[in-house]
C-alpha cells in the first residue's frame, strides 16, 4: 500500500483537481491584465476633476473632451497638469503591472493599448472620454523610454510657447518612429509607437466630426 510520501511524490492528480485551477488562472492571466488595463484607463480623471473642482461635466464645456487639455482650459493650469499626469500614470501603470506579471511582450503591449482605449471610451461614462494623448504618452514612456525622453524637450518647449496640445503632440509623435529606428528599437515597438498615436489621431477625428455634426 502506498503511503503519504509515495502519493506526494507521484505528482499531480491524473484528474487535475489540484493543478487545473492554477493552470487555468495562468492561461487567463494575460486577458485579465488586459482587462485591468482597460479599467485603469477608464478611470475618468477629467470628469472627476470637473465635478469636484468646478461642479461641471467637463464633457459639456469647451471642446467636449474629458482630457487634460479641456480641463486646463476650463479649470486652470494646475488642475489640468495634475489631470494630465494622472492620465499618463494610468497608461504607465498598465504596462508596469503587465511587466510585473511576466507576461509575453504582446500581452504587455495590449495592456497599454487597452488603457488608451479605456481612456477614450470609458465604461464608467458610457464610452465617452478623451482623446488619449496623456495616456499614450504614459504607455510609450514606459515601453520606449529613451526615444520619448529625447523628444521630451522640444515637445515641452512647443507646449510652453504655443500652449497647443495638438501641436505639441505632433512634435512628439511624428518624429518618434524615426528616433526609434535611429536608436535601433525593435520593429514591434516602432510599430507600437506609430499605432498608438494613430489611435489618438483617429479619436480626435471622431470627436471633431461629432462636434461639427452637432453644430450643424
């Protein structure tokens, strides 16, 4: 008759009652982290700031966006900067959590993209959010740090002089793939550095088109 030591050394039960739940969790972990990234991105920082500091729905004033630029214009520079930093932190945190979970690179990148999508189409506000510039910056600053830091100075200078987020975003995002190529960044990250800003531009196009339609 086999004793307890023999049973223990025999490995997991053939039926998999002990190992199956753990393996299932490991298999589902990438998707759970991606969903978490989306939920992080969905935290409506600009909306909360508008309600708390100005007693307004930030989506119903200014350009109608929930992003830091609209908050900056409607509630002041300090509030706008804080909202922008928090929005960037949402993207960075999604990447850091995915990296800490030792997920494959594709899952890490999907988690970052999910954070941007969550900011643009937040589940907590009926999928009406911002354009995703700050969250995209947080994601890219964590994934392709050196190219982003190189372009930080001209971007900040543009923002300070012209106070135009769209122009500053162009100064940051347009040359980004060329700086990545110059530094020998892997192709998948170069493509990622193109795709996320394109998502920002696409969202900006949709928001602008909707605003024009409503005016007409």
